[in-house]
C-alpha cells in the first residue's frame, strides 16, 4: 500500500517591504502613519527580541482603531479576516 502524499503546505506571506505602496493623499492618515505605524514597523524589524515583542503588543493595541487597522492592512502587517491561513 502506497504512502499518502502530504500537501505542499501554505505559501509564505509576501514581503511587505518589497511591494511599492501608493502614497497616501489624506494628511491625517499621513500623520497617523508617521507617528504610529512606522515606529512600530521599525521595532518589529529590530534584532532585539524584546523590541519585537513590544512591537507585537503595540500592534495588538493599535489595531483597535479602524484607521490604523486600514494602514496596517495597507502595509501588509496584518491579514484581512477573510484571508485563509
């Protein structure tokens, strides 16, 4: 009896930095991105594990705001709810 084949698994997420993102037009969103999203992204890429942990906790807190959530989706930091893992 033959062995069952395993599925290849899920594809890895694409690199959010590699894709060019259209510039924002709303000045409020630009300011929100510069003050909240970009510092968290910088900490998330830090080699220090404590900084990355703090950044993940910060994302969990700031994702409650709808505008920030849209910015994080735009940067592909978080996945939409309908996205299958």
